[in-house]
C-alpha cells in the first residue's frame, strides 16, 4: 500500500525536493505551505509526472487555530498519514543578540518551534490511532552548537532537538518513529531569507566550496523511511565534505 506523506514548507528548498522524491517512489503527498499558487502548481506536477495523488493544503504553521483546522479538514482517506516531515523553518536576521530585531526572533520561534509543535499536535493523535507513523523533524547543525550571530536561530533549533527527544520517549509505546535530521550548509533560499532578500550576501555564504543541495537532504529524508519496521534512525547530522561543523568550512581562496 502506498504511503501518505505530509510535508510542511513544501513550496521550496528541502520540502519541495522531498515531495518530488517521495512521489517519484509512489507515495501520495500532502504539500503544505503559505503560498497557495505554488502549492497547487506543485501538487499538479506531482500528479502529472508521477501518477500519484497529491493534496495542496494552504495554511500558516505559526497560527495554531489555522493549523488545527487545516489538518481536521483532511478527507478521511488522507488522514492515514504514514510520514510527517516537519520541514517548515527559517533563519531571520544575523546580528548579535543585543542588537537583535524582536520581529525576527518572533518569526523564528513561531515557525521553527511553535509551528512544528502545532502541526505535530494535530497529526500525532492520527498516528497513535493507527498505531504507526514516522515523524521527521528537520533540525540543523545549529541544534548542536551555537555560533556567533546565530543566537535565537540556534536556540530555536536546540528546542527542536529537545522536542524530538521528548517525542521519541513519549511516542515510544505507540510504535511511532521519530527521526531528527540536522543539515549543515545547503544552498537553498535559506540564506536569502536570513538576509531579508539580499541575494548577493546570500550567495557569498556558499562561495569557495561545494555546499549540499535540497536534493541531497531529500535523499536522506527518504532513506530514513525505507528501513525495516523495527529500526529507526534517531538523530543524524549531515554536512558537505567541506564542512566540519557550524564553525569550520574549508573555503578555497581563489588565486
């Protein structure tokens, strides 16, 4: 039987690449996000290219009521969700904490922490009822260490780390897998969002080395769902070969 996979933040980056890969492998996909036109376009393409079912679900994970209502509105045949990919997340701003913009802080905490909780809270009872499921939380190397000017973003991803550990303990009796995947530098819209649309500044983040791609992360997300039922990858950190951790990247100087 084909799996049903729900992916948050599916209109770009990791989420979009993950939706395509799961669909390519015969899964039916619920794509969610705030950009309705992009969601509908993605769902249509998944149906046309991969001959699977796909449902666009437009809502903002930062809004608890909107999130709960969106999940509750799913038709019964879409509620048997096998895999939840909590991908929606962002960094906003890059300054010392004493100079931080509170609006940036709210955006990161509301999306990365509360949004993940709101979506999970709506879907976990469905998985508990069916006595199976797999929750994949997208963390970051920033969940494991703190770097200069990363302060609140790092804090939000440390929270994801703690929430993932708590889920793993508290869903254990229900046979639900919980996996946290922590990517390092990957060239997506991430830095452009962090620098508030400054494309040049965002581009410089990835100069001098080969960063990961959205497709790289999608392949890892998919792989974690292919293991036997009695196995679970709990926590995984992945970087490009050029990156050791959040602090050290081997950038080759141009001569």
